């Protein structure tokens, strides 16, 4: 794994393939760096995490002086783990679960999205012969076949496909770990640093052109600072350019997804939303693009506030205080992550503790995409299974076995009396 991580960090062909498939540069550089870092982190942490637990004494119910029982244990890796990963971060989401599974002792079979397959060949050239990792190409039918072949499956993607994977895994009687969609809210309270909040939320909602499950997709701002925040956000968004213009915003990666973004925009405008920046799908060089789009006068009757957009849209809604902000943020079928901005950390933490989300960034946005040390679970339709973040995530790929040892030397057995 250590050799694999070092090779990942330095390979230009792998980076070029990611850029070719996704049309974005800065995020691909960051993606390669994050993956190399996560491999190094598991190399450091796995030996201690995989060490057998110390033996502990136990006792049987009954009178004192009974037999001495000692409890020990070990962990058995699943023989073959299947990973079905999406197109938005092909390398990261292909390996974020594969690496801890490999460290746990599993063999791993990865089926990435057929939308972004170019990275497979340069990646496989970097895999040491001793590492039981294979990556296969294919569409939905290949993913469906994979579920029937493996001993555990990890899926990242949308809710409908996630349901199908979970149902197939249940029929095969293998565990499934699902990370699905999100509609992440950001809350900006009175007293927050508005300039900081606007910059963070702009990045959190438009990095990778908003094509991330941890993207900020709706913003609730205290009414007293709403207009000032909106002006700051719109001014910052207007200055961000597309990658075809030398800027950071890449194209819409999945063919046909531009129709979803356009439909959300049209629905919002038809219901009274105001467009401050962006607001339309553009074509450049054969691809579809959408500039950072700031909307106001929005509400929860609009698709852009309730359904996952997966695009660089930032709808901003005024709220009358923290209670309304929390109620609206929790008014969702999703619960992946969120963000809170406040003047005092304790104020932000009080709000964060009321949110139905697995990870909450405080005075920043979408940190869970970059910081993987915090254990978290998905709420609601955003997923099922153990955390893919934090040290505990390696435990998903292990079955724990207990050894219950009777070390008593007494001749008197405890099971059934054998004499009157």
C-alpha cells in the first residue's frame, strides 16, 4: 500500500486521464493529492487498529468462586469487497473505501462509472502485483453482477441506484454500505463574518461545478443580514470563470445532467426566484457548462430547494432566526452534511447539534470532502451502514470473532450437576 500511494502521488498519466474525463483541472490535482494522503494515513493507522484486543476477565452468573473466563478476540476480513463508484470523483470515490478494505486484508474489486473510465488503465499500471486490487469497466449490468460475486459491497451514487444495490445485497445476504445523495444546507446567523461565509459557501457550492454529494445546495440567512450576504455572494460568484476561460469551474460531466440543472432553474424562475448570476446552461467546445448561479426569493415549493441539483446553484433564503433555519434545514429527505456560520463558536455548535446531518462544518463549508478523520453516519436517504470516515471505517470490512476461554483448573464443572 505504501508503494502504491507513493506511485499515485507522482503519476502524470493518471492526472491527465482524470482531467480528460472530467474537464476540470484544480479538483483533479486535489483529488490525486487527497487519495495519496488517504493511502498514507491508512498505512500509518491500520497496524494499531488491526491489533487484537487485550484479553479481559469475565465471570459467569451465579455464586462467587465460579470458573475464570477470559475474553479475547480477533477480526476476519471479508474475502472479497466490491466497490461501485460514481463519475464525479472517479479516483477518490473508487479508492476511499477500497484502501481501508485492502488494509484490513480484503481483496477488492472496483467497478467505476462508465462515464469516466480513462483513469482505470493508468491506475492499474501503478498497482503492485502483491496488492489484491482489480478495477473493471462496465455499466449498470456489470455493477449488478458484481453484487452477486462479493462478500460485502460499497456503493456511492444516487438514491434509486442505491436502493437497487441494497435490495440485491439483501438477496445475496451480504452487507451493503451506501453513501447516497445530499441536499446540504448552509446556515448564516446574525453576527457571522459575512465575507468569510460568502467565500466559503461559494466554494462549497460550486467546486467541481457543484457535482458533489457534499455540495452546499441551499442557504438560509438571518433576515437582518440577508441583503448584505446576498450582495457579497453574488459579487464573488460573478467573478468566477469557467475552466475553458482559465477559471476553476469545470463542465457538467455526465451527459444529460444539464437537463436536470436546467429544469431546476426553470422551475425556480417560474415560481418567482430572482437570478443574480449565471442562470443558464452554456455550450463551449462540445460540452455543457453552468456558471455559479445565485438565486434569491426562493422557498421550499421549488425543486432547487428540495431535490438534489448536482450543479453550481446557490439559492439563498431569508429566515427569522435559528429556529426557522434549523426547521428548514431539516425539512429534507436527505441528511448528509451541512454548514453553520456564526460570530461565536458556541452559537454555531448549538445550531449544529440540532441538524439532521452526518457532518457539520462550522465557519467553513464542505470540509467533510477534504477532512476524513471525523467518524460520521448518513442520515435519512443519504445512506446506510458504518462510517466511511474516521478510524472506525476500517471495521466495516472485518467480522469480529470472540474467544471465550475457561481457564479454571477446578474439577467442579458448572454446566449441569452430575451427582445427587
